[in-house]
């Protein structure tokens, strides 16, 4: 088992290349990246979808995926190398493979009926139907669908009558094929195209799940038609609100017969339709980018039920009986929106699960790379921002704390091979720019905040630029190396300073971190070269030979002057000493070309490499030992990086389209123990000569550790507390450790003015929660909100009830009026006059309205519960929906007396506010906090779970320590326990005991 621990995963987005790339079944949905399938499943306890499996057996682009309709644990996938795989999701394994199909699957739809059959089109015009029994496949049918080679896009099998299939193509026609009989071709074209040679490609096609003859057809220019396949006639032609709108994908809604949804191709507009009307029922603009694929869950996930009492339906309403209310007005229209969940995939790689009934996202990954990620780099002045460059033509900047994209480049740059952040400029401020290198469009500088390209470099012509490097010490210089054999040094405004000619393509370059005028290159001729810019010569100062295949990346050591490494297609990493003009070590172990290279910025002998053999290796360059091998990536590993302020948190990127975060701290356990044990500085830090001694324990030699020592030496009190915190933030990964220390500081009496600016973005101590949220609300008051709605003419029964209600009101029968208004759904009118009956009646009516809104999962319930002081009901409502942070906020507001219970006098029904429920509210607060902590813990974030416990005062300190111990954060728990003192002494002692046992197993002690 690898010592290096994966602590984060940025999943790939949904690929835009093929159509059948998202599916759903029961409480699961899945989508395809280029090389992997991501499966998400509903966590019923917390009512949210979580990533459960990544299937990465395919080595070529995945072309289609389909779920078995009769077995929710199985689905099939096909790829461009003619491979079909049957998966078992529950067991997360392959149960069958078919790799002799001899052609690329253009479309595949599994039916898995009685014969477990599936079919797909390949070679553009051949239909294959296979039967799957156990681990074996049998070719049931092979037919030539067309006598000419046309571009068939999708083969759609009817689930009720699976011997019939529909095939659509890019020649504006729909063809029908019956298994076992001759297919019909060119049977249906849009009426406007009859008798012409014009083409209007079919973009989407779906059978009506309740009919064997009806189907929906979408053309690029002529919109959607509802077609009878038997009579070859068009039943309905649907109209769009705008002539510019076009359909990219469509899907039937199984829970609502006759209803279907479409996704627009240019903008992310989801439209809801019914076959009985030609215009959309509703439109939702979900994203700025267009749709790519849609799928509706056949069995929408069931939310937690919330019990509430409702009166039974009567044939009449007496003056005192409770009326049965209709659904809320927004759902009581000519067409109610279905309780369906649509899996939405967008052209920018975004993936989400949209609840059409509640009109909200249940799950959303807004952005994601859809192709190979070639490079990744941390922002020099912010260790929380990571930039990635991809084959998909974009650079994205991610917040690694939330694992979300915060910036993305405009795109359309072709392949982006490399990126480099502008160096930090301490005197004149941050440049906040990224330089990128492309395959055919030269180099560029992207202003991240402005979101535009501000400079372009075209000196290499149309030759690919494989590497771009911004000088660490001179922000005016940028180097590029290209397939044209040149390494070019220029200023940021484009003035060429040097052009270094190589005998072949140049793949890598790196600036020396100790000499601003020295740069190294890696060349296809198998050599490493070092150039010195201060001279006018275009010849290298040094040429290092030894690799037996092309050299790709080169990296200078940040701690040892004159030392650099190189990775090659020969599968080795070589360490070179510039001063000795020699190779001082060869690191062998990779079985494929080496791409990613990264020196550690604190441990001088630690080097990490990534390879096409899918592995990451950690090396001790003193003797060439491979300390650890990581096998988690599903394809070639291209980029490796870390930030100097977090030297033991590493990011990697790969052809599997993922970015993964790793903790290297398990490799330096002895060093962590020395810090915890308050050993001398000589056992924690040292110079490079001491650290490089054979067999010497790890010692910190970088700038960050020196800065910490310098600050500690200045302290006069709380020395150990500050020392533990600073080293913990340096060594710990960004998974809540800084948030944890902020809360610990609050508990130990730190002044609130010293809290960091981003404190309010994490988990806050309860005494700060209301204050910061109030401030946030005040900021939002400047935002103008618009609210609109409408309806159709009311039926005659409603008119009669309204007239009767008005009569009762004039007669002074207010309660009768209120009940009739409730029956009509006019709750606001009923509640506005209900106090005329009594405050007791008004409160009861408010509670009935709240119960109804809870049943409908309507957020409008919040003001009703707040007004009546029903905190428990509101907290239960939020908890049942998995909105634990909102539940915690309400509970804390009640604890601070902001929400009070309406008390009614038994004598006259008068009302007063009572705030004497603090004990109940405190118990409620602790319960919700524990639930939120458990949610974080189950999500693999033990440190944030500890933050939740610490945020509710001293009583939960033991639970906070327990969370870290359960999460195997032993070093961190000892640090925090030491600072907290007696209140956590028992848990600290236990953590120390476990840590001692752990140290006994460390072989490098």
C-alpha cells in the first residue's frame, strides 16, 4: 500500500465528442469522460449525490454507455478501439469484455431484455446485435443497414418492442429497421425539405416509452416533430420561442406521460414540453454554454419524508372544519412540472442533476476538463489556486479547498501543452497572469482577472510549443521551446532576446532558481543543454549526454545549486551535477516514458516523477532508492507540482482528465514526531550537506521552514503553541487544517480582529455565525430581485367559492372565509384576516401552511416557521433535505434569542413572545452540529468534522479530538490537543499512544 495519501480529486467533465455519454438508473447516474466513467449515487442519509466509482478500463475514447433496464447494478460501455465492457457497479468490477468487434461503435444502446441483448452501429452502416450470457457474448444478428455509406449517428432500440429500431443519420432522414427483416431507408424527411436536395441533420431521436409507434425527432433547423412511425406521418410540429433556438438533445419524462424535455445547443436552456401543445410549458436557463446530453432518471430518488397532519377530503366545508388545500399556485397551473430529475451534460464539460419539480440543482459540477490535462501549477502567491492546461484548449484555475473552478480561459486555443504563472512581484503587486503554450497557435499571456488574452507570441510559427517558462527571478522574461528546434527567450511584450538552435525538437526548459541567467533544455537528440543568457553566444555552456531516448522535461533543484534532473522516453530519470559536468545518479523503475518531474522544496533529496506507465514514483536521489509508488491514475501522468508554502501537498494531472491532490507527509513521519516532541532545531532543520548525508533522517532545508524558525525565535510567550500551528499549516494538506487552527485560536482567547479575512468562508465558531451571516445579508440587500408569476383563468367552481367567501366575510364569519380561501389556495388572504378570529387560530393556520409547504419541499416554509417560532420543525425540514448548514444557522439564531416562540394566553387568546427555550435550542444546536460533523467525516474530511465540534464551545472538544483520531490525523490531533490543554488531555494522551505505535512501524525511523 502506498504511503503517499490521496486527499482530493478533481473529476473530469463530461466529454462532448459522443452522444450517448450519460445514463441513469434508480438512485445512480453516470457520465463518460474521454477515458473514464464516473458513477454517482444518492446518499439517502444526507440526501446528496456522491462519487461512488470511477471505471477506467478503457484505453481509447469511450463512445457510448447504456444502463441495463432490468438490472440496476449493470451497464455496458463501448470505446473507439472496438471494446465493449459489461460492468457491475455494486461490486465495481468488470464482469464481461468483448474486444473482437472489429470496428468503432458509433452508437450503442443496451436493451438487456430476456436475451440480455445490446446493439450498435459501426462502419457507419452495419448493425450488430449481441447477446450477453454470463461472461460470454454471442453475435445474434449482423445486417447491412444501408447499401451506401452514410453517417449514422445513433441507434435507438424500443424497450417495449425491441425487435424494432430507429436509426437517424446526417442526411435529414429517419430509417426504420426490424430485426430479422429488410430495413427501410430514407422514409421520413421534414415537410419543408420534401422534393429538395437540402439537408437538415437529425440531432436527437427518442421512442415514446408508452407506445410502439410514436417517436420524437429533432432536426438541426426544423425543430422537433412528434411522428407516427407506422403511418410515416407527422402528428405535431413544435414551435420554439426564438427562431435561433435549436435542439441538441431530448428525453422523455417517465413520471409524466406525454411530457419530455429538450436541451438547447447554443445556450444551456432546458425546456419542458407536452405532446398536447406545440409550445414549451416552461423554460429554465441553467448555464451559459449549450447542452450536450440529457437523461431523466426513471425512478427519481425519494427524499426523506416529513410527517405532518392534513385533514381528509370532505364533500363540504362546515364553518369550523379544516379545508383541504390545493397545491401551491406555482404548481397549480395547466401543466404541473414533473417530479423528475434530469442528468444534464454541457459542452464545457459541466455535469449536473436538475430537479425539475423543485427547480434547483441536486448536484452540479459547473466546469471540468474533458480531455488530457498536460500541466498544472500553483499560483506563486496563493497556495490555494491551481492552474491546469488541457488538450481541450482551456486553462482552468481551481480552488483546491473547495475543488471548484474559479476561472477558465476563453478556449479555442487548440491543444495547450504547458502553462506558467507570472512570478510574484512583492513590490509592485501581483501580475495575476498565466503564460500558455499551444500546439499550433503559438504562445499567449492570459490575464486571469480580466479573462482575456493580452499578448501572443508567434515566433515559432505553426510549430507546436511544448513548454513555456516564466522566469522566477525576472518577470520580464519568458522562454518557450518548440518542435522547430528553437528555445526562444523573449520579453513579455514580445521582443526576442535569444534564439537557441537545437539539432531536433526541444520539449522542455526550466530556469535555474539560483541564477537568473541560466536555463536548461531537453531535446529529442537525447541530450540536456544548459545555456547562459549573460553571454552573447548561442552555444550551450554544457551538454549532458547519457539518455538513450529523447529527453522531455528538465528541472533544477530549488535547494542544491547546480543540480538538475531530466526525464526521458527511455523510462529513466537522470540527476546531473552542473559543477562536476556529470550524471551523478540514474533512477530506474518506470516502464514507460517519463513526463512529470518535481523536486521537493524542503527535503533536498526528495524527487517525484510521473510516467506513461500510469504511476507516480517518489525517489531518494542520494542512493537512487524508490521510496514509494502510486498507482491511482488511470492513464499517463504528465504534470506534478507543489507550492513552497505547502511543500508536502502535491498535485498531479493525467491523460485520465483528472487532477489529484496528495499528501507526502507520511514520508517524513520522523520529522513530524520531532516537531511534536519539541526536539532541538538541529533535529528538525539543517543545511543541505547534513540532509544529503547517506542514511540521514529527513531535515527541513527550505525557505518556509527558515521563515518559521525566524518567527518562532522572535516570540516571548506561547512559543510552542505558535510553533505547532505554523508547522502544522506547513506540513498538513489543505483539507480544513487552517480552519481548524482558526477555531482553536478563538477557543484559546485570540482577539477577533486577528482572524483572517477568509475566516467567514469556512466553519465559524458559533459566536461568530450570526454576526457574519448578518453582514452577508446586508451586502446582498443591494442586489435587486424580480419576482413574477401568472396563471390562467379560474374555473367556475373557484369563482363560486370566491363569491361565497366574500359573502361570509361581509357577514362577519371570518373563520369560514379563511377556510374557503385555504381551499382555493389563497393562503395569504386567509392569514391576513385570521387574527380577527383569534391569535390561536392564526397560529394554527400558519402551522397548517407550513406543513403543506414542507410536504411540497417548498422553501417558502421558512418565514412561516420563523414567525411562529417553530424552530424544531424548520431544523427538521432542513435536515431532511441535507441542508445541515442552514439547520445549524437557524439553531444558532434561536440560541441567541433571535427566534422566539409565540405563546398564547388560554384566557383571551392573546399572544406574547417567549424566549425561555434556551436549553432545548442548545440541545438542538449540538445535535445538528454533530450531524454536520458526521457528514464531513463520512465525506472523508475528518479535520472539518473536528471544526464542527469545536465550533460549539468546550463541551464538544473531546468529540473534535475523536474525529481527528478516527480520521488517522494523529499528528494534527496531538498538536491541537496540546494547545487546548486539560480539556482535551485524555484524548491527547490516547492520540499520543496511537502515534507511538505508528512510529514503531516506520522503517525510516
